[in-house]
């Protein structure tokens, strides 16, 4: 928490997939497309994240972009409507595991599985559904640290970290190479 507001590490879709998401029939007209995102790591309710520590961990994090393919929509009456990836990409799992390991080394314990999704509606009043959609492809190319300002308008950005592509490796998530090191040695 920062000023009583939770922090979230998130990724936001670029213009084309964001537009595709905003045009889905479950997206409320009142919801701003600029708020669409995947919360990679939310701040846990019971633990406050020290901002300086988080910024230091993220400053040393090094990863390459990766692709998410959203191909299902799910809605629950009185709950949310989300678009999800039927298959979670290996690199999304590796990104989350590596972030959690780096946070743990800095004294911030957190558990989370990679479950890429984008919430379109937080108060769905229609019928429950689970349906295939035309795939929406999004290359995740940056992480953002956002302070979710409650009931006060726009969120605050505390930092942005580009995911930088590199050549000549089978494992493009650079900080994650240590997790994949055993696989490289076995080849």
C-alpha cells in the first residue's frame, strides 16, 4: 500500500489488441479502454510492498517480450467478464516465477500463478457464459508499476520497464535464464 492505495505490477495492451478488446460485446460503454490490463502481480492484502524495494528489483529485471493469445471469454452474473488464454504461455509462467523469486530475494514473499486475463466488466449482470472468441494477440513488451488510486480518478504510474528483445538464445527471458539453466546444460 502506498498512501492507502494498493500497488500492482501490470502489462497494458497496445492500441490494436486494446481496440479489439474494447469492441467485444461484454465491454461496458462506460469503461475506459485505457484501463484494460493484465495484473501480473497484485500487492497482497496482508502485506505492504515497500516501494523502494520493488523499484530496485524491477530496475534489475531483464526480460524479452512474449505473446499472449486471448481466445476465450468468461462471464459470471454478479461477478466479472474476463478474456483469458486457454493455454498459458511458458514464457508468461517463467516471467511470473522469476519475478516472485527476485521479490523473495529482496524479502518480499508472494505466491501467484500466471493466469493472463483482462477483465472487461467488474459488475456483469448478464447470464453466465464461457465461450470461444476470435483470438486477440498481444505482445507483452513492458511492465508497469501502478498505484491504484481508490475512488479518485486516474491511477498513478510509478515506473515502466520495457521488455527488450535479444537475439541468439533459446530462452529470451534473460533474468529467467537462471531458471532455465538446467535445460541448457542438458542439451
